[in-house]
C-alpha cells in the first residue's frame, strides 16, 4: 500500500492496554519514540514479553525504566531446550517483582520445531506448574500443536486459578472453543487485518467480548494499513477497529471491554491500579 493511502492512527476516548509486545527488540532511541507515540494515541500501559534466558533480565530492566511498561518472565517453546532448574529459579525470583504480571511466553510450536517436541511439552508443563505455584496467569503460544496444547491444558488448567491468554490466536475454532470454555482469553493482533486471515476472523466472531484481548506482538505482524513497517504498540487502534467491525459493535464499547479484560487477567489484585480502575470506563 502506498504511503499516500495510509491514514493517521486514530485516537479513541478509551485507553488501551498493549498486552503483548517485545520492546527489548528496539534500540533505546526507537524505544523512547515508541513510548511517546503510543501515549499520544491512548496506549496507557504496555506489557513486554520475555521469551528466552537471554532476555529475562532485559525485560526486568524495561519494567523499571518507565511507569508505562510491565512485563512477564518465561521461556518460549523455540528456546525450550535452554530451560533448566536455574532458569526456573530466575523466573520465580523475578516474578516476585510488582511489575511482573505473568509467566510467559510459554507453550508449543510445531510449525518451526526449533526445539524437540517432547522437550517443548515438558517445559510447557513445568512452566504451567510454576504459574500455578506463583498464582500468576500465563501467556501461551501455540502453533500447529492444537491436540497437545489441549491435552496439557486439560491436565493442569483447573489448577491454574488466574488462567491467562492464548496469544496471537491463529489455531482452529475447536481449540478456541476449548480454551474459552476453560476460562482463557484469546489475544488478537494485526493478523486480523490480513486478507488471508479469514480463519482468524471467524474465531474473533465466535469469541465473547469478555474474553478477547488486544495485542500487537510488535515488532512483528504490523496491521493494515502499515504493513511493511516494523510493528509498534501505537498501531493498536487499527486492530481495535478491525475487531469492532467483526463483532459489529461500537469501537468504544469494544475498547472498554478489552480494557476491563486486560485489567482482569493481568492487573487483578495490584493495588497500584485501584485509582485507575475507579476512573476507567464502565
């Protein structure tokens, strides 16, 4: 799409929480610009996601660098073979910090198979147990692994009191229905704007408003009309517009519900947000 056809990023009345991105992939100058542009379009908080032993500490540093930034701790399935008791100890220690909200990004990825599948399953189960013991929600990645994801969540989902989100949901409607019935949220991003993503839009249509979350997975998966550029949290309004159109609801209604959902999953019980939630849209 040519630059002349790209419209400005809309700014709505309701604040937005970015529930999944990777800020540590940005240079410091880019980060400062990203945060400022995000604030300008109503992005109130940003959750930056850990994926490997190498970035557990960088996520921690980011959460301390700005009141806007929150984080997670966990090992992505691509990195499952690097998971050790020592890494689990670091995750547990860091998770005690007030700005660490979840265990993630964890799960299964049989599309790329960067790690042995049996190891992926074991590490997924171990990190779910960590979340259970820490009473934290989880951020789950699943790709081409519907059956094993469902089986593992069947085994331990009931013990996971705070549930969490299946992020960047691109799996089957059957898996979506299972996860929704188990009480998980589904995270939707720029994929919903892609011409080839009718399957994802069908899942959006079937997802109750009370169980959807907004995310970008930045710097990946940039939404239309800015495909071809690195993604960023400030593109979330385009994703929100797309979800509202699919759900056939007013954009502010969708944003208000997504805001409440984000608070429920990630910020429940955090005293710092009490003043904000009191003023949040109802």
